């Protein structure tokens, strides 16, 4: 039987756009340097009245409208974020309250840039076992709040935003890789790579929020290998060939990682959805943001076979194959 079906998508971005030229006025960098190494030209940065929850709520409402369903039908909200509004309660509960669908299941997932895929897998499992009939899966971040704006190696890479999807429990009559729904997922983690990408703070360790720290070259090397391997695993699990994939929606970390992973797998560049130039790296929000952009502009259509993939701090990484 096919997994949970995707009914709709939505996204939200902060009002303010910050260009590379504007960043170059603050740190020792340039538009040419950032674009050549990352593919990023601009990013959206949250203002004081914009938080992870406000972006998540806006993306959720857009996804509900796109799906044509009422918020009252949502029995499960799984929100992936590394930048919650509060240490607790879960930001997902704020979304639930704003939508007025209280009483169901709502919680956050912390797997950084892979968080949306982790959340999607958890939601699919809960829907499949009958814990709910319909779910909102959200990736939302205000990563600008944990950046060291004097560190040019990290502050140029990230942006803020949110993306959401509405999932419905699997249809018992749908089966096979041609039926709409989630066809396969593989998730991994390797905690021994902690020091390559992490935040140097937290409630239990420093009682501070901390800032992002990264060893970029090491992250790049691991990302290309891990992402290529996990995509192969999902293809093997589902019996799908690379040539059958219509679109790849990757985590928007760096244009060079996207192109290197595609080359390693033999995927045509024109099949890869790229939004990193406009949004930068929005961590857990990047996959659902890019998915929504590609659906709304008409590239991804019903029936298309779409591979989602991501890797983030932890390290965590994963991939999901879905028939739209």
C-alpha cells in the first residue's frame, strides 16, 4: 500500500529581503564571492514581529487553502525546527491554537536541515497506524536569530522562512508506485560528526541560545556522499530507477552541493528544483519551501515522481520518494 497522500502545500517568507551587497557592507565579503561559492543572491530575514510560529502559521494556512480542507480536519501537527519560539512548549502547539484545531496531536521535531523529512516520516507513520486522518507537516525557521553576524563563513548562508504540507492517511485501495502517496523513506544520523556543524549554546549546557558554527569543507564532503547514498537506498527500496524520477527537491544548502549530488547520481540538472538563490539555506523549511514553489509555478504536477532529500547538523540526513 502507498503511504500518506499529499493534498496541498504552502509557504511563507519574512517581509525583509537582504541582498549579498547589503551583507558586504557589514562583513568582509562580496556579492561575487557569495554567489560563486554558494549560488545565494539574497535571503529573507525575520523582523521583530515575525517568529518561527508566525511563519509556520502563515505557511500552514496557505497549505490548508491549497488542499481545500478545513483546519478542523487536522488531527496531527508535526513541526520541524531548530529555532523554536520557546524552549517549551512546542511551537507546533502555537500553530494548533492559531488554527483552532486543539485537542489533536502537536509536537516539534529537531533534526535541523533534515527536520522536515524526519517530521514527514513521523506523520506518515502516525497516519498509517490510524492515530489521525489528516496532518500538517511544517518546516519553519528563524535561523537569523542564531547567526553570528560577524562570521562571514556562516552569516551569508542562511535565511528565514516556512513551508508546510497537508497529508492524508493512506487509501487502502491504492497500491504500487503509480499510486499517489509516500512510496519510501530512509533516515540516518551520525552523532560523531557533531563538531562539524552545531550551535555553541543551549539551555542545558550554556543557558544561552548560542550561534551556528560550521566547518564548511567537511560538511560539503559528507553531504555529497551521504545524500547520494541515501537516494540510492530509497530507489532500491521502491524499485524505482533514476530515470523515472521527474523532480528532485533537495535541501537548499549550497548550489555546489546540489549540482555535485546530481552529477554523482546521474540526474539531469534541469530536474533539480533550486531556490537557494532566492531563499538561501532555511534549514528545515527549505524542502517544503522549494516544493511549494515548484508546485505553484507549474513544474511539479499531479502524478509526478518526486524525490525529497536533505542533510543537516547532527549529522542527520534522509530522503523520501513521493508520487504527487
